[in-house]
C-alpha cells in the first residue's frame, strides 16, 4: 500500500459538504476531505492488519507532514496508519 493508495481511499470516502464545514470551522488552508472518524478508524484497522510495523511507520511519516489528524476528521491525509 502506497501513500497514493491511502489518499485515494480517503478521498473516495470523503463528503464534500462535511469537508466544506470543516474548512470553515478550522480556518486553516489545507485540503479537507470530509471523512468521518468511524470511517477513518475502519480504514486504519485494515491498514494495520495489512502492513508491517515498519511499513506503517513509513506511511505515517509520509502522511503526517500533509496535515494528518486535524479536527477529528480527515484533512489532507486523515489517518495515522501506525496507530
């Protein structure tokens, strides 16, 4: 699983209305995807099962600088697969 795979999955699960609401609330310039926490949790559980610890840490290192973990929903990247 690559960074592009994760971002594609997060973007596909996003809700544009939720993303717009998050962007308005947070007032931070970044891409908001509008993915709900339960959706992110399910994805992260699967990613943890599919990836080795080393791969999860590498992926988390790629996600974090993109704005992961902002406001309880997926911003530009959303989930920490190392969690």
